[in-house]
C-alpha cells in the first residue's frame, strides 16, 4: 500500500514539473488569451534615442522607445525592452535572444550581411566633440590625435575611414557607452570623440567647455530598425512606419525628443 501510494505521489509531482516546464513565456491578457510578446534590444546610453532618467525612474525612455511602443501596440504585441551593450545587439538578434533592435542603428553594408533593416526613420549627422581650446575644428585637425568612438557604432567606421581611406594619422580608441567617451575627452585622455549630432547636442549644452564640429559624410547617415534575417516583422514594422510618416505621428515624436528645429 505504501509502495503504491509513493508511486502515485511521484507521478503527481512529475506531472507538475512537466507542466511547469511547458509554461509559455507569453503573458496572459484579459479572458486568459495569450499576448504576443516582442523583445526589443537597445543600448540605453544614447539620449534622446534611449536612456534612463535616474532622477525619475529606472525605466528606459526616449525617441526609439516611443516608436517601438507605438508600432508594437498597433500590431497587437506586448513590448519588452532589454538593455545591453551596443556592440552585442546584432549578435543578440542572430542568436534570437531579441526580436528587433531600436538603438539609433545605421544600416551599413557590414550589418546588412547579418540582419535585415527597416526603412530609415530618422537621419542625422556626425560631430567631432572636443574641448574648445583643443584647436580641433575639422577632420584634418585630428592628425596625430586620439579619437574616441562607441564600439560597434557607425562612428567607429567613420574614424576607420578617416584613418585608412583619407590617410589621417589618428589613434582610435573604443568604449561601450557614450558617457564614457565624453568623460575621456573632458579628462584629457582623448583629444576628441565622434558622436551623432542629435546625441552630442545634449552634452554640448550641459558642458560649455566642449565644442562640436560636423564631419562631412558622403553617404547619408540614418537610423533604422534591425530584425533577424527573413523576419516577417520587417514588413509589418515598415508598413506602420510609413503610416506614422504620412499621418504626422513620427514628426510629433521628433519634435517631442529633438525640438522643432530637428524636423
């Protein structure tokens, strides 16, 4: 009898364990229906695209976040946001740890080999950020200088082009986060940093000892949403992006996060 009872108990416990292992990671909404969840990867150090205002909360906010919320809501998805190093975003997509990337990412040819991209949703320029007394005002002034860039960013590629294609003898240093680059410049360990203008404006505004000068770039720089290769989301997101451009919703977000002069 005891043996039979133990067998029953063991069977019940095993069934419970199997049931727990098979639980969906999708959240249940009203009526017990499962909600479709999309995981967005980003690097929350890129104000005003994505950042954390620690004085107010631990939530990631910004231009890209608002775009993601708007599109996923319209498509009927629940949004989850994962903060990670910018340099690891493409790999995370390839490994299917996340469903898409919204992080001010530029769709260059190298990235296109690994992931698919949406249409461009915002275009920007690039600035050389240095101390006002550095004497650096043009890309030619970077000769013999140490220049900081974000690891894996389009600015890293620009710096490499300046060095290898334009033969400007400069030393390139990479960091994972934009605040680290600014810190290195203000501390005098870097002579300059190359940063997207929309992001750089905030640092220039807050530190009057810094100056910014635009780098002319032949190819248009712009931000797009990255997806896994062959993902159906690319088409779905593009359709919603088009609607947001046509109905003025995207322009409203641009004004909200970058100001009226950014349009």
